[in-house]
């Protein structure tokens, strides 16, 4: 008898399908209330930190170089008050196989899939992660399927997403391209069910533990070269795994004083799931369209509990506009001789401004770069934007309206950040955590969990619960 693969039946069975496909029973971490045991879930990877390093070394992942951006630092100092202008460094993650830090996430996921005897891996992603999984799967002799949300209903795709499809196919993956809409998750579940492959989720503990090596390496490299940890690490933030993994790695190394700043491209006012707005953006990751919803509710991801929980680690969250990131991409290429893709340059744009707030002898680090390629370049992106009715202007980026125009800064003094109100984000997260389990009361365990999960304190959590009418 053939299996019923109708939408309702598949959705009904999603927990069971996920359990089989990721090999983790998430129910064992649940308390039945708001809290769940995050650290226990992270330990369930079953690999020590040393083992993860070794897994990554086997496939050439990690140990990427760090560059000091002397010319960009000098430029930042021109606009900074006297004595200000921290030294800016960048960790060149483009040196990983497949060209981004995502190789760290994919290495552990693919290794684990292979060890458990799965024949292949599936990843639902329109980003660099697809290429990372395809590359690691190729090295380990696993089959690979990448599921991408790629086109609008006219069949037109963002050049960067098309670029990533090309990379996945070149690395031997089967790429399934969908148009924007709700069928992605259903298709993902059907594929898992039909193939019996491993769900190489971006949000599993394996993936996030893989990024810890990045933060750890940073601390070790700076201690060796500069005799101390960086003062600030700026991290491009979307789904939160980059930030979570890096911050956990820094903590693992004992770098407890290093401040963690999340940075996203502002796509304020654009709706990600809208067919007509899908192609109005010039950035496909590292933007607020992912950054804010995933920070305020990480468990919206493709596993029951996301291991990426950025609010747990973030000290500040800032945004930059699209035009500034394009501009910074050119600065990095033309002043430092490093031609890299947009994602890392988002954090770099923020770092350029943040450095001007810091003392000259301080250290600010952008913890990643990504490869660049045909669809990621500025030219195809700006051409595509124009074709989609976006006006390209040179002027004051603070006036940029996502979806209407892109404003390139008139000069580097116009590169600024906007500070997001983290307390507001934390409150929104707490509200979502309560709604998720329809709680009317918070236990002592819940309070402690919410304090940890929002990097706040007990007064903050209690006040928020009072505002929401939740007893505790
Ligand atoms: C190169 C690069 N940097 C940063 C990010 C953001 O990472 P995360 O989604 O874990 O926040 C991504 C994710 O798409 C990426 O591919």
C-alpha cells in the first residue's frame, strides 16, 4: 500500500519524521513548561570539542587566517574623535571549503550522518549552507539534496540565490528549487520521508557546536598575536547560529570580557514571505527579515528546539543599510585587496562605525568573510535592483527605504549604524516563549531559563511577566 503523503498527514507526522531524520528525541529536553534544557541538548551532540576540531580538520575546515585591516582602520580614524578608532581585524572564513563559515556547521552534521549510517543528507536553505553541505557530503561520499526557496511566481530569482544553486550543483548536489511560499516545509518533510536521508538542519546542536571552533580559534589567535582577547567581536546575524556558535566558542576559551555585537542589514518594512517583495531586497542573508524573527522566536526553525539562540549571547544588536554594505564591499577590495561576498561585509560596515567609538588601542574583530561569485557581486545585484524598480542613489544612507531605494554613502563618514532596542527584542522573545506553551504561570525553573535565554536578570524577566499577566 502506498503511503499517504497528503499535506495534512505529513504535517501531522512532522515530529516523528524529524525525529527519524535528525536522530534526536527533543522531548527529553522539555520540562512541560516554558523552560527546556538547552545545555543538555548541546551535550547530546555526543562529541567533545576536541573531537569536533578533529572532524573539521579531516575535511580541511577551520584554522582560517586573521588579517588586520590597516588601511580601513586608518580611514575610520579620519572620522573618529582624537584617540579613537580601534584596530579592525577580519577572520577570513572564505578560506573554508565552499567558501564560508557554514562549512563548520556542515562538517559536524555530515560526519554525524555518515556515522549513523544515513545514505544522504538534506538541507533546506537558500544560502551558503547548501554549498557547505554539498561540499562536505561530497568529501564523505554521501548523497545530498538541497531545497531552495528561489523564485517569485514569475520564475525570477535573486542573483545571489541563483549563484548558490550553481555552487550546490557544481558540488554534486541535487537542487530542488521552489518559488516563495508555504510549501517549503511540506516538501522538506516529504523528501525526508521518501529518501530516509539525514536532516542536516542549520539549527541542530551538531551544526552550532561546529561553529564553536570559530570563536575558540579567535580567542587563541589573538592571545598568541596580541597577548589578549578582542574587545569586541561583530557578527553578521540572520538565523542566529553564527552568533551563538562564535560566542559559545569564545566563552569556551574563557574570553568572557569580549563584547558580542550582532549586525544585520536593515530590510525594515519588507515582507520576506511576500511574492512581490521577495526580489526587492539586495541581500539574501544577514538581514533583519531573518535576524529579528529568529531572535524573538528561534524555535520557528526546522527542528523542534533551535540550538541557535542569539539573545543568550548578544550584548548589542545593530543594523546597517544596504548601500553601506555595497560601499564597504568595495572598500575591502580596493583598500585591503580582499574581494569578498556581502555577508561578512555587513558586520564590517558596523565595525567601521563601532571602531570610531572605541579607543585606538582596542581591538574589534569581524569574525567572517564569505566567498564572492557571479551572483554575489555588486554589479549584478545593483542591476537586478534597478530591474525591480529600486532607485540607486548616492547620498545619506540613513534615508534609505528598503524596497524603494538603495543609498550608497556620499563618503565614509556617512556609514552609520542603528541600535536596536534589545530590551524590546527580549520582551518579545519572552512573550513568544509563553505563547508557545500557552503558559499562564512561570515556575522557578522557567524564570531561570528566561534569564539565561535573554542574557538579562531576574527583575527584567519578572517585570516582563507581570506586564504579560503571567503569575510566577
Ligand atoms: C556567510 C554567512 N554569514 C552569516 C550568515 C548568518 O548566519 P546565521 O543565519 O547563523 O545568523 C550566513 C547565513 O546565511 C552566511 O551564509
